[in-house]
C-alpha cells in the first residue's frame, strides 16, 4: 500500500484552486449561454385589423398605491447619510490634527533625547 503525504498548506491551496477553476468554468458557460449567436428569425405574420378611431376609454380614477411610508423611510435615511457626511468630515479634521500632534511629540522626544 502506497501513501501520499502533502502539507496542509498545499492541500488548502489545491482545494482553493479547484474551487476557483470550477467557478470560472461555470461563469464562462453561463456567459456563453447568454451571449450566444442569434437564431434565425421567422416571417412576419399578417397585420391585425385596425381599431376604431376616436374612441376613448372609460372615465374614472385609477387607484394607486400609497408610497407615503417609503417617503418617510427615504427622508430618515437621507438624514442619517447627512450625519455620516458630517462625521466623515470630522474624522478627516481629527486625522489632520493627529498629524500635527505627532510632529510635536516627535520634536519633544528629540529635544528630551538631546538634553539627556
């Protein structure tokens, strides 16, 4: 009986490679199926009878769905995003301040080293 030993790292990389290869093959087949060559077109059928001119549809109102609840949700999300934009600006300001503080600390440490 023969044995075959491989390291754990090689086994993991082999498994990842096989999975990536199978995903690539599946994607390629799907892409080919979606973008295949066009088929032949049949002949155009006979034209149907022309409708009556000057006729209007029935009068009345069309009921539509109330989207008021969605408008409220959108406004809440917009308010939160506005807050995120302000927070993002504040983070940038703090990062700039941190750079200045780091420079001052480096200068102080350099002066302390010189005085010792």
